[in-house]
C-alpha cells in the first residue's frame, strides 16, 4: 500500500502487456505496409516508399502507445 493514497497500485499482468504489445506491433505493421504500398503506387521510388512506411510505423506505434497508456491510467 502506498502511504499517501491508501490504495495499492494496479499493474497489468505480464501476459496482458505482451498481448497489447503484439496488437500494437501488428497494427503498426499493417498500417506501414499499406502506406508503403500506396506511396510506391503513387510513383515514389523504393527508398522513398520504405521511408514512408517506416514513418507510418513509428507514428502509428507512438499513437497506440499513448492511447494504451491513457486508457490504463
């Protein structure tokens, strides 16, 4: 118990954390794949499409990480 609040902190079990991490990585991977394919179809060269996909992955993962953190608070 914490002394000031009188509540015990709640922590997700490790299996739940791994499941959320897997969902976030898969979702970000799908979004980045679609973004890279759309960029390539729009006429971008391969390195540009890879950079677009990587940026989409990082942005999606960061957004999902923030949403999960906010939802568990």
